[in-house]
C-alpha cells in the first residue's frame, strides 16, 4: 500500500483535533495548566515510557532490516536520555507515584500485546502515534503560543517541536510506509486499526492526566 501513513493519518484527523482542543493542551499552551496536573501527567508519562521503550525494543527485534532495528533500539535509548532530562526538570518528589493510572495501564498493556503477538508491520503502526502525535502537538503549541519566553512548560514544548524529534518521526513514518508496501490487505487493515487505537489512547492519556485519574475501587 502506497503512502500508508498519509492515508491513515487523514482518518484520525478528528482525534488530533480533539487532542489539540483539549483543556490540557489549551492550558499548557497558555501557561495556565495547574502545576499539580502537569506533575501528575509527568509521573504517568514516566511510568508509560518505562514500558513503551520495551515495546520499541520488541518491535525492533522483529524488523527485517538492520537499520530499522537500530532505529527502534536507538529510539528506546533516546527516551531514557531525553525524557529523563525532562522528568528531572518537572517531576518533583511529591508527584512521584509508582502506580500507573487505569489509562496508562491500558495503553501499555495494549501495546505489549500488539508488539509481541502481532507481525512487525502491525507493531510498527501501533507504536507510531507516540511519535507523530507528540510532534504535531509540539508544533501546534509552538506555532500558536504567545508566551515562549515565560511559559514554565517551554522545555517540554521545545523538545517535541525540535528538529531532532522531527527527524526521528520522519524515520518512524518511513519505516511504517515501507512495511505497508509489502503487507497483505489483512495486515494493512490491522495496521490501521492499531494506529487508530493508539491515537485514541493518546487522547485518553491526556484526558486522564487532566482529571488526575485514579482507580475507582
């Protein structure tokens, strides 16, 4: 299938619009997001990424081309370096909690199942929105905010709007498109399903952070 990402991304435009219009992103852009809400988010992000990097390694181990394997392994390592720096800046001790929220648990569990049980192209598609959506959100905020010099969350925004992250996103999209070219129609359909599902989970993750989601029982 030609231009798999472009076609699939178009089908998730409503999800992206829901993300950038969410109060979490709006208030982050305006620098009015409650500090405790952002602290909750960063803690859950840390818990999510500790498992997401394992999913990247699992996908990389299934790749057919060594350069693709290297990309996912290096991406997992990059998460450790870049995200650790952000977490050191924003994750105060009082926000540290070792229990994932229900949504964080759901997202990680879904990814783990897909990357371990499904074929490589489906795994690549499922891990992709964590690259592409964060890049688009970072760009959106950077292009619309009027407080670049005073926003306390600017380091977070700049990380995902950076040229370095853009290059990683470009490579991830290229890998997905390459695998889609030789995938069966059934696999292409499952690639789309996985991409849509994790895009929905991205919205759910920000929503759960804004609500500081807890286990109800």
